[in-house]
C-alpha cells in the first residue's frame, strides 16, 4: 500500500471517528502508523520504504478486521456501516466570542478538531455579543483574524449568533456541535444546547482549568490601577467600594493591587504540551528565522508580524521571554499571561514552527550557531518599552553586526497597556462583568466533575 494513501485515508479514518476514541486497539494502530510516517518521512532508503509498505499493510489488515466486526454488529441495529476509504468527512462546529483569545480557547479548538475531520469555528457577531455580554475589547474582524491563525481551524464563519441552532448546523453542513463541559444555561435553567443535544449532535470536551477571559480581564484591571492614579480618571469612592464589594477571593480589592507578574493557576502537563507541539525540526536546507518578545495577550498585531516573519524563511523559531525578564523591562503587573500560557498560545499559531521557552533577552552568537539562525527579525512595535531610549545593551547587537537582522513594519500598534486603557474606558461595565462572571466560574469549579481531556 502506498504511503500517501495510508496517510490520507486509513490514518485519518483511524484518528477521527468518535467510537475509535474509546477503542484502545484502533488507537494503538493509528499510533503505529503515525510513528512509522514520522520515522520514514525524510528517508530515501528503498528498503525502509518497502518495510513501511509491508508493516502498514499488516496494520491496515488488522484495522479492517476490527471494522468488519464493528460493521457486522451494528448492521443488526440498522446503524451506519462505515468504510475506511469511502466516507463523508465529519464536520465539527464550535463557536465563541474569542475576545482576548487564550490557551483555554486554543485547547478547546484542539479538542474539537479531534472530534472530526473538518473544524468550522464560528465567531460571534459584535451585535450579538454586545446584546448578551456588553462591550467588547476587540472587534469581530480582530477576533476572526486570531481564530483563523489557529493551526487546528479549517474554516471560520464570522458574525454568527451567540447560541448555535440546528438550522445553523444544517446551513453549513455540520455533523456535530462541540462545547466544553461548562454548559451555559438559559433563564429556564436548561442547557442552551439542549435542542442540539436531543438531536444527538452535541459533543462535549473538557474545559481548560485555570484560565479564562474573565481571569485575564481581572489581571488587566490590576495593571490599570496605576492608570487610575496617574490619569484624570481618578478612582472615586464609589469605584473603590464597588471593586472591594464585588471582589472574589480578594482578587480585585484595592489593597491587594501589588506590583509584579500575576500568578497563574494554569496547569501545564507534558502531555498537553506535546499535544500542542508541532514535532518539527528545521531541515539542513531550511532558512531559519528567529523572532522574540513577550507575546503577552495575543492580538492581531502579533499575528500579522508572525505571518510576515514566517514568510521570510522556511522555519520560524519564536523566543518567549520568562515572566521575571518581562517584568524587569515593563514593570507594573506585566506580563499579564504567564510564560506557560504564552508558550501554549504561540504553539497554537499556524505560522510558528517551534518556540524557545524562556529565551534570553540578548541574542548571542552561541544561540545563533546552535539554532542555525539565518535571520533575526523584530517588529517596529518592539519588545522594549521605549525604543527611542538609549539602551545599555542592544539585544540585537550581534545579529546586526553579522548582517542577519531585519525589522518588520508592525501594521497594528497594539500592546497590553492599550488593551488596559480600553478596559478603563468602559470600567463600570467590565468591573460588573468581572464580578458576575467570577461568581459563575466559582460555581462551575465548586460543582465540576472529572472530564477526560481529548
């Protein structure tokens, strides 16, 4: 059997059907095929290719035997008979607001993708979101751009309704709708997805713990205290009382606004990190590009810069500075997101091949040699707070001397401070939203049960 036929048909089949998720034998077979593909991907050795054909043929035979038994048992109940090579691709739909996209969103997207072949993601319209949740920080185009950049997303539908319907699924030829186990309820106390669930078209995945848009808004509000104190928009007595009265677990009381990186509850496991990684290495012939920075709170400016950087070569490394380094250079409560959260965000972006975790602030010759870096780039919106200020040490001194430094024009001058300013402009709404949402999230955590991550 030819290598590409196995990859495109049998492997995809083994990895995507839902009943396979709970079948250890088929999961094991799919892993065998995938491991064979990885080990022989760049081989020109005819003996190895012959070996691959023989082994993959055995695996296919084993899989077909299992599928035959599956089909035979299900034919009794008039179930659909499944063929490994002739079948309709399963289309999965998930949606969201994606205002301040984060690793929890990306992990939800990743899990949804595993439920089928084609993942369609809906980005709720500005009008719908404002009606249900109030003002947004990012508009629909910005939010859709962030979702489109995710490597697990196949199609994006903009301006979708806040709550999906069976009619919407049918319109876009969707087989199943996916949602996290934190199912939203309507005013009757019913799941907003009850009709889709009753139709047998709802798939549930595990919500990612320790990270949420509400949590990030709380962190940005902490950063914004300094703006309140320095600007003409001073905190009045009612603001202070409101914050103190509505804080959850003393997260937002004024006396607890301390400078330094915000502590994260996001849990990083080796398994989850491996699921996000691309498992790619630059080939000897590849032109390797390197870009570094904080990449704190992803926005459309980051995406455009990363896209341009990737287009300048064949392999893109992204250096991500650690929390202490970022805080030393930016102060206040920066970074908003922890190193782990920022790493996961970047690994989810289709333009990023690999990341350098806790990358040094200054790029040295040893680093350039070890990573075989051919080009170092930065955006015109730089990682420094004040680019015009004379630095004691230029972090790009060596690549500049080697003639391998380039600057990319940043099309969007955004940063976490600008996002914090947007929060301030609508402070009453976001303080109320933070308080209400925090209570709901606490109720979810108090009542949650274990759900296996896909």
